[in-house]
């Protein structure tokens, strides 16, 4: 399948949220798709949970999330460099599953490489699992890296 992509230039999307998962997924993407255009996408959630008495505390939240995204992007850039690849970074704000799937669809992404959150049992039921949502809603093949 990769040979098909190689002829026309494969686009790989790597959604990231944690440094350890980001390292693993970028390593996998660079190793499996060495000539691909790889994009790391971090989706920030800004929602009512950050509101205080009807007022939203945007500045501290956005600064904190921007700092987190910058740290993730530094991690993925170093990882890609160490494995002989290059990577483009992007951010989005909203529901992670929806943003990842919409980006994959609108950017003609050929493949998604995403990390597994590792939750099981009740914790998996109680918390939204982004990986699970992407696997079931993605318009393109998805590789889950543990």
C-alpha cells in the first residue's frame, strides 16, 4: 500500500496530546513513511469547564495550552530529526475527534498514526477516548501505536 502513496506523495497526520505518546507515534510515522509529508496536530479543548461565574478565563488557559502545545511540538520536531525525518506542526481548538477527522478529510490525508491512551475498563467508559473516536470516524486508514 505504501508504494501506491509513494508515487503521488503520501500525507500522514499524527494527532498528539502527550509527550510520550507523541514520541512513539512520530517515530512510527517517520519509520513507516520516510518520504511522506507528516503533520503533527494538537487539538486544544476550550470549554465551559474553564468558566468562572459566567466569565471565561481565556488568557491563563490559552497561555497554558499554548505552552503545552509548544512543548509537544518541540518533542515531535526533535524526534523526527533524530530519526531522519521532518514534520509540520498545527494546532486546532475544539472537539479532538471532530477536529482530527475534519482535518484528515479537508487536507487529503492518506493515513492517520495515533497513539493509544491505554485506558481500560470503567475509566475507558467514563472518559472520552479520542483514539477510539478517530478509528471509527476516520475517512482514511488509521494505525494505532501503543
